[in-house]
C-alpha cells in the first residue's frame, strides 16, 4: 500500500501554553473523523508533512504539533536566550492536554516516533482516559540506560567516531554524564563553543546510525543543529524529566529512575520510569513497530515493554534500523492506523 495522498491542514494556530511559549498546531483530514495526535521525535525535531500521509484522511482527524521550542513554536530553542527550564516532559504533557481541550477532543489515538514514543507512552500512563490507542515506532522509554548506551556504550562499536565525540569535551567531563556535559557546552556564552558542540553532537548521532546512508540533511542547517542538540541534551542529561510533577496522578508513584542523569556503564542502569509503570497501559491497545537493527534493541526495551503491556502488539521489521521511513516500516505503520480506524 502506498502512502495516503498529500494533504494540507484545514486549520492551524499558535496555542499559548504559558511561560512565554506558543505551540504551533495543525489539523488535517476529516473534521468529523477519528482524532489522532502525532508526536515527533528528538527531543528537538518538528512535525513533518510526511506524518500526515500515514493516516487515511477520509477517516482520521489528524492533529500535529511542534513541541515547545521546536519548528514553528516560539520561542525557539535555537535562540540562545530561550529559557529551557520551562521545556520539560511535564510541560509537554500539559501542552497536549491544553491542545486536546482547545480542539474539543475527548480521546485520540496517539502516534509517536522515537522521543515521540516516550512522550506518547508517558502521556498514556498519566492520562489514560485521553488515549484510545497507541501506534509507536523507533520505540524508546527514555531510561538512563538508553542514554548511557547511545552516548557511551556504542563507543565500543564506533571507536573512531567516539574518540572525536569525546575530544570536544574538557578531559574532566569525559568520564561523567556525556549528555549533560555537552549541554553545558551548548549553554556556553561563547557562540563558537556552542557551534562546535552542536556540530560534534550531531556528527555522533549520525555516526551511530545502524545503516547507511549516514547523513542527515537537516543537521547541515546550523540553526536547526544548535536547537536540536540543545534540546536533546537538555532532556537526555536530566533523565528526560519523566518523574517530575506526576506524583499526583492516580496510580503513578514518584521517584525511581528519572532526573538522576545517565549512568556510565554502557547500559546496565535503571530500567526507568516508563517500563516501571508499564502496567498503567493496561486497557490501552497499542502497536509497536520496530526495526530489528535499531540500536535501542540492545537493551531489549521494546520486547520488555511489549511483554509488560497487555494488549500490545509488537511488529518487528528485519534489516531496518531507527528509520520509520523504510518501506516495510511504513507499511506496518499504515497497517496499524488502518486497523485502528475501524475502532
């Protein structure tokens, strides 16, 4: 099955979410259709028109947004003066609820890729009444162990690239939390230091791709590159803020696995908040579409999540990495949204 036809939004706007932030949103497809929310990756990327084509526009009311500091939302993380302290997971979860109410939606299917899968999982765990189904790809859980794997553990497989990655950091910072260390460089008052750090961070992300081509055109834009690197290191260096501000949510315990910073054992750390609270997904149907060569699979996160989540389906695609756009991955995502369109 090919992608659904290209479509344009029939409505869009800028949602004032407080803290001086305005979040871009758009809606396309059938105004009376089944609501679906799309969560982009990163943290620090943006919504893509390609996402719209994964949903039948005659059936779905498709909602996309650029998360705080991303894409068309303001102020951008790429502006050095932007306050990142008001860009955390609890802020993003509150933004989703504000947008849902703004659009008059009761429940929506939540689709997420990479970081968007983490955000979608936590949203479903903390707001289960708002989520009808989940469709997730490039699945991650935001655990400290994953951050340790992606910033240090993969260094043994890509030693040359890892040496260059470490070289940008002062020697005193090379044995600690690498994401946090890079974030400190990206907050430097020296613009040249910030630019070099952003380049080094995106070079490392490109180097650890499981399959060629190992190039990301958007990383060649210095404005995007800085905003992306600044945002992802802000989240990765702070446990993705997954346990902050959720203690009052029924069934969610505080503590245990957020905000402590990534361990540096290459991936033997805490399983994290999302896996800990997987039981809270009971009753929410979901499809996990994962490439067999996704580096995150080295920790078994997607398998453990699937087995801990009653009602979930795991679709494993051979010979594909962290790439939702690979043909077989795309087909599986289309199959999932078509399946849930009938619900």
